[in-house]
């Protein structure tokens, strides 16, 4: 009497169990990869240096062989981050993490992956980074572009918050008298779409900014 219903139930369970990680009938979200391609490093180019973005501020990068590391402070001054990766010619694939100064709990930290392309638009013009970042395993689709500052030496430790800042509960520079760029929520950094990068380094505090993104659902680093 009950054999047919039981058989049907067994069949449904056997089909759903392999999909347990994504839900029966569902599908996993596809990881987004950058479309930026590797190539030879332009003549005279090197990763070490300080790069400025009006949205992300100053990114301090250093290299040893193919290993490249970097650190930044966002324009609002309330977040700082680090990245590390391996260069392949003019392409750098990196992993990043960002921390809210004075923040606590899981929401205070974020991480993901990204890609930078080293470019020299024209001879005798400032070198630039054209990049993308993503959350989690994604490499995109937030935008991060910056202009290299030829008169600055990288100092990654300079972006780290001091002891007093670390005790501030998300107030950032504005609570201390506006030493950093104002600029609203830190979460807006990654959301702000096309950011115009400045080649001169003016208009932002030396604390540096974090990457801002353009992709839907991507909040600023």
C-alpha cells in the first residue's frame, strides 16, 4: 500500500542529496574572474611605488622578485587594507583584506581577490594601475585605478592606525578634526562607480584610500 509513495520519496531524496550544498534544484554562484591579460612589463616599469586614486587614496607597494605586497588607507580614513600577490610581467593577481578602524565583529573585516595591470599610457607620462577587485573568491568586478607618484617612496606601515585610532568606534578622521578626506560612508568607496584618478596626488590625505568598486552589490573596501 505504501510502497509507491516510499519509492517516490527515496527517488526525490537521492536526487536532492548531491545538491545539498546549493539546495535542491539550485545552483552555485559562479565565481567571477577578471578578463585582464598578462603581458611583458613595460620598459622602465616596476611595481614598487606609491599609487594614488581619488577614491582609494595612496596605495604603497613593494616587491621582492615576483612577490608584491601593498597597503592602503581609504579616503574617508576609517578603513585600511593589505594585499599580496605574485606578478606575471605586467599582471598582478592578489588577495586583499580590509579592516574598519575601531570596528568589532565579522562586519569589521572583508576580504577577496583582485587583479592589477601595470600600464604606461604614453612615453614620459605617469605610470598607472588599471585594476579590478572582488569579494571572496571573485576577482572582479569592482574597479581600482591609480596613478603612480614618482616623488614618493612606499611606506606600507604608514597606513596602519595608531593606538588611539584603533579605539575609535568607526569615527574615522572626521571625529579628530577632519585630517582625512570627508567623503561619507566608507561603504560608499567600493560602490562609487568610475572613479577619476589623479596623477598629482593632490586632494587626498597621505593616509591613502581603499579600492572602490563599480560592480553591482560591491561596497567600497
